[in-house]
C-alpha cells in the first residue's frame, strides 16, 4: 500500500530483532535497530543502525542519509564497536532463550491469573496480533510483553494504576528500569515514565524478559500476584 502511494516503508525492528523478523524481505525500504538493546544485549553500549534494501541503498535519498551521518559524526567509538561485536556473537542464543521464556510466562500468567491480569503478547493464540505475527516472525515472538494489572473493582480510594505500581514494587527478580533487550529481566510502569499526557494505560506494566531461569521469573510474578483481590 505504501509503495503504491509513492511512500517509503521504514520499520523499527528493535523488539523483533533480525533473529525473528527480516522486514526487508517483507518489502521494507529501511529498517532501524536500537543496537543498544538486543543487538548488544548487555546494557553497556549506546548505538543504532539503519539498514537499507538493495534498491534503497542505490538511491539519492540513502546517499543523503549517509552524508548526514558522516558530517554529524554519528559513528560509534572503537570501544563501543568492540562491545557491540562481542554482544552480537551471542545474539541468536540470547534472543531464542528470551522469546521462549516470554512465551512460557505469557501462557502461565494468562492461564493462572486471568481476569486479574490481562496479558498482551503476540505469541498467544488469542492475541489480535497473533495471525500477522505468525506470518512475519520466525522461530519465536520476541522477549517483550505487557501485563495490565487491573485495579480492584469498587476501590475508588486508590489512584488509577495503583495495583500495577504495587505489583511492580513486590517483584524481586525483575529489576525496575527503563530499557529492554538485555540479559536481565526488567519491568517498568510506562505511564510514570512518559507522564500524564501519555496514552499508555495506567494499569500497564512493560516487561523485557532476560535470560534468567524461567521458573524463577514465573515464581516472582506469582508471588507478586498473591495480594491481588
């Protein structure tokens, strides 16, 4: 549709990673990765990457993009480049583990804690994104998922999102931080990070699944859910 209208297709494929999705093979012109996240995988590099299709790479527009990068000095330093190369050596191992753990967690929470907790993960067959994700993603559905921790019915005294914040505060294995794609499992309350104008629901927690033992992660979520009414 975009190409028919004369537009380019640019995709941020950071969460999917090249392990699960190759947007250029699906018709994208430019693919962006925050290399700080999964490509590096150890939360110790600031880097990014743009990848062009063969047709795009030969275009005048891509030449301008390269010139902007060159003139503005947006190049990684030697240490950052080395750290990024080191991290990418384990990319497939890490991402496959994170995706498998995310699916196991999503399935467990959906089965055990519905309706108190609503799971948002494209790998669940009941997800609205499941069919599209199954067509576009290979070998897994990624290591990111969200949980909506529903506030207790009739508890008007608590502010919106109070149950989600309390849930996050009870977690012991998951670390509270704003990032994703590293070897450690993280949780964050996006509405608090983005501020009151954010469209993110008050009750939503975003999780980045790391490479810890999945049973430890599930146990942590279960104990945090004990006080949900």
